[in-house]
C-alpha cells in the first residue's frame, strides 16, 4: 500500500514538472545545457570558405570556443544580404557580413533585425583586381575594360564612389555578371580584364593564373573610413543572451589574433577543415589580411568606433546609395552588455 502511494506521488510530481516546463502552447521549452555541456551554434562565413576565414577554424582547433562553452558549426555564407536573410530567419546564430553592405541593407530597410558587434577587418577589403599583363596598373587604366562583378555585391555597389575619387571614367567600363568562384579562372584565361574582388584574394587569383602577378587597386586608398567584415547577430539574440554573444565574439577574436600572429599555422589548420584552398594559399591570404585587421587607426582587434560608423554612413549617403535617416546606433553595438 505504501509502495503504491509513493509511486502515485512520484507520478503526480512528474506531471507537475512537465506542466511547469510547458510554454502554454503545448510544447516544452528546451532545457538549458547541463554544466559542462557545450551549446551548439551555427556560424556563417562571409562568402564561401576561403583561406581568409582561417581564424574561425583556429578558434575551434585551439579550444577557444570550447572554453566559452560553445560548439560551432561552420556553414559557407553567400554574401551579406543572404547571410542576413539566414540570420534573421533563425537558420544561423552568427554571421559574417560586410559592415558597409550591412549598413546599406539597413538604410534601405531590407534587413533591420540585426546588429554588428565587432569588426574583423578595420579597413574595407574591396578592390578591383587584374593581372599584370592585362595592361592595367592604375585605376585610370580601367576605362574601356571588361570587369566581372557580383550583382548586389558591395564592391560593385561602392565602385561609383571609388571611381569619382580615383579618377576613373566609369561610363566607359563594360560590366559582366559572374560568380566569384569563376573570376580567377576567367582572369587567367583573359576573357575578362579585371574583376571585383577582396584584396586578400590575391594569392587565389595568382594560384589560378599559374604564378602570374595580380595587380590590386584597393578601395581603402580613397575610401579610408570604411570597415571590412564584421560579426552580426540578431537583436533578439543580443537581448535574450548577451552573455553568449559576448563569449562567442571574444573566442572568435582570440582566434583572429592568433591567426594574425601565426599565419602559416592558421593555413595548416584551415586545410585540416577545408579543401577549397591549399594551406599555403590560406596562409598567404591570412598574411595579407593582417594590416586590414590591425590597422594603425583602430582601437584594437575587433573594435568598432561610433564616429567612424558616422563617417561610413555619411559616405554612402553622399554617394546616393541610401537615403538620410540611418543612425550609427541602428545596426551597430559598440559594447556588448555583460548579461546576467
């Protein structure tokens, strides 16, 4: 009799516990990870998984995310707008975006439920790239040439502002739409004269061109205040769990710092996780990225300065890319709350 009574009490207690966990809609909330258990999160790279993304694998390999209580699943991104779409739909927890492109997307009201929490590169990576035997050695040489671009890509979007400052006659350029993965091969074959690229992509282009030298015309020479890529999360994620955002960001930046100090090792780590580029190319991209990450006019790796964001916004507004009204606090968080 006592045994039956005890079982009845236990059964009622179990039902009570289940009811307490129910969210009111008939489904139970996910339990928080147990002590020592890793929380799995999804991270989107900028575009594809190039050697410039080695730092995320460094943070994984060195255990920086594990120390933060996180297990990271890396997925290849497909540019800022697609990454923001996946981020806001809940299909990713963290995403790399071009900060200027993200500000443009917010200013155009395409995406507004996100905030950028750190800058991977303190300087914008956008550039026009050509091979040295193309007859192009300076911006003015681009007139009359065929340039491949990604529709909606930030390099193409910013080209008008760059051209005005660099003395390029943009009306004489023939633009050809092309997937980024096809650009190095088409440059090598001579079917295009130049391509919109990121400056750190030089080793990959030269690899496709069998060692021929690539010429880089970086936008940062003239558009000096624009940031490069940054880490974005939804505003909801920031409000719900700022402690996790802070932990993820700190671990990622620790991996970035290590990669900048050990580019060859970063290349080897990248090649362990990815086969898209050989270790030497990934190491070369990481080496080229260092001055963009550790710019002399920044406050340190990952930092975001509100006044620079103001200038970023002013530049894209003056170029007629977005209307007035975008605040520097709309899409950027300068200090992540510590959370509870």
